């Protein structure tokens, strides 16, 4: 699956926010939620792409 520029920007912003909010000792605890967020974004992008294809 290709990664769009929008998803890259969102991922970078989320990553920077997490780095500033969470101390480095706790980052491993928040790694799993980050994976879940990325998967949700991918599923959402698939849905958006499918909707765009059906409209045209």
C-alpha cells in the first residue's frame, strides 16, 4: 500500500508530539498505541481511496 504525503505529515506530527509529551523511559509503553493509530490511519485511507474510486 502506498503512503500518501498527508499520512506522512500526520505520522510525523504525532511522532513529534509523543516525543515531547512522553519521557523516553515511558516511550516503549506507548509504542503499541502508536502502532494501533497507524493501522487505523491506513484503514481510513483505504476507505477514502475506495470512496474516491467509486465516485469517478
